[in-house]
């Protein structure tokens, strides 16, 4: 069967201090590799990459390879708050009721702040509940059974795998602990410095084997976020 592709607008929210360019890789191929990884999952369309951090970075190095450097700050809480605000604004600018023929993808390459009460996972879950497609990146070697629940992220990639244009973590994220994953629902996931959180739900697939965010999924709770998410 021929692959099925869906028009989608994707924005990458990348904390370059949480996830620096992997060893023996170059930034010049990142844009095309992300496009390839998205196409594997059935998404084609506009892609933009927005980076946060790297206060001492050369902006030309980013712009030359189609990466926009949004906020240059070394403090993690400053970067995270700016990123979450930008995600909410972008959701508002791409409201699904105004663009029914094009999907909106959030690809988040960032970590939460350990032992801090942030809105990181609340924002991700709320976007998912409103039928935006949210994907997340975790560190290399992170156990598939410990990735965030399906109510928080449709796809989860290991960092170097995404950088190389590969497949997201497969259904191992839901096979080993589906009951625990369902009990978490959309509750706040406290992650560690390596991005850990718990629980998962079974991902659905299209006929060609690729997962797709437009398929019906359980709604996540929208409680607990401190942002003005009614604008989404």
C-alpha cells in the first residue's frame, strides 16, 4: 500500500543547552533530517526550527542552517518559560478551527526542571487534549518503558535518532506498563534531569504502519496549567 501523507505545519522548540548537537554530527544536516523523520511518520509540509539558549553562540551558524535563535540565556528557568510562552502563542496563531486542512505539530527538544513545579508537562498535555500533535525528545539510551505518557506526547524520539532522521521510539513505551500509564492520565509528570517520566498508552497506527497524530486519542486533563491556555 502506498504511504499516506498529511499536510502539517511543524515547529521545533529546541533547548540547545539541554540537547547539544550530538557528537560527530553537524548542524548543517539537522533541518533535512527532521524533515525526513517527520515524513516517515506521514507528515509533510512547512518546518521551522527555533532554538533557545547558547548565549555565546554565533547566530550566523544557526541561521545559515535554517535554525532561528529565539532566546539567548544560560538560565534554564528563563529559557523554559520563554519556550512555553512561545508554544502557547504559536498554538493560538494556528488554531485548528481556522486551519482544518492542515495539522499543527509541536516537536519539543527540551527537558523539564527537576524538583521544580513547572508547567512543562501541563502545557504538553493541554495541547494534546486540544488535538494538536505534540512530540518530545529524550536523551539517548533513555528506557522506552519510561518515556512520558501518550497523553503528553504522540511520538518520542531519542535525541541522536531524531538528529539522524530516524524512527521514534516504538510501542515498547506502552507494552510493558499500560495499566500504570492509564492511571497517570494527564497528571503532572515530574521528570528528572535526564527527562524521565512514567506511564504510556497504546499508540495507534495507519495501514502503512506509521503512527499519526490525527487518529483518535484519549483527551488529557487540562487542569493545573498556570498559563492562559484558553487562547489555544
